[in-house]
C-alpha cells in the first residue's frame, strides 16, 4: 500500500511539474507576442532561460530564448545593438544544435537569425548564404515546415533583381508558405507559430504590385 501511495505521489508531482512548465511557457509565449518593448522581451528571454536550466530534456525553452532575442531586433534601429541581441540568440542556437540536431524548426530559426544579421549590404552575401544553408538543412528534416519557405521568400525578396532576387521570384515561395501555414498541425500548443502573419502581408504586397 505504501508503495502504491509513493508511486501515486511521484506521478502527481510529475503531472504538476509538467502542467507548471506548460503554463509558464504559454504565459511567456503570449507575452512575447504582445510586447514591442525590448527590455520586456529581454526579461521574457531570461525567463525562458531559467526554464531551460531546469527542464533540460525540453528543447522549446531554449528555442524561445533564441527566438525572443531575434524578435527583439524588429524593435531596434541601432546595428550594434541588433548584433548584441543576435549574439545572444546564437548562443542559444548553438546549444540547441548540439542537443537537438534533428529538429527542422531550429534550423529555420537559425536561418532567420542569419538573415537578421544583414543590417548593411556588405553583409548580404555572407549571411544570405549561411541562411540558405540552414534552410536547406531545415527542409531536409521537414519539407512541410512553412517557416522554411517564408524565410526563403524573404531572402529572395530582399535580394536585388540583378542577383536573382525580387518580388516576382519571392511570390511563389510566399504562396507555398501560406498554403503550408494554413494546413500545418502543431504537435502541441507550445510549438513555434511565427511567420504566418508577416508571410500574408508580404504575399499581399507582392500581389498588389502586379
């Protein structure tokens, strides 16, 4: 009887911990998408890091550390400050690749981080090449990941026509991403969802210019 009681207590503790993990993660994710304040985003990233330090078997907390720092750069104009945030994102990504090298989402996020490094034309070739390499790896792991084609489309959209870029070549990829976003099924409610809204906006921009 005591053994059964102990087993039940352990199972209950694990269940409560799992629910606490999911609750805190969901709260952080919601807050991350609601704020545009860089200081607040940094605090959310730090919270994800604390979760990652405890939940060592879970890869999503560290993923959101990287994504939070990447997202913060949308609200920063200074190139040096952008680099500092992306350096933090890269540290988290380095750990992720070392522990979870078979997840497409990680390489899609890596591609985004590389693309965000292009704060001036001199960086274009280096970081667009690195971004495309990461996207190729992401596609190899899961060709149905919509963020792959969203990131590919962005890379092409912002590449000058003389180098093979432009709206016309980006549009089919935005369209493919839109279709995949519409039909994608997430393994759980904590799964990454970024890209869908901006993909729709960029596709509409391409269509409007026709």
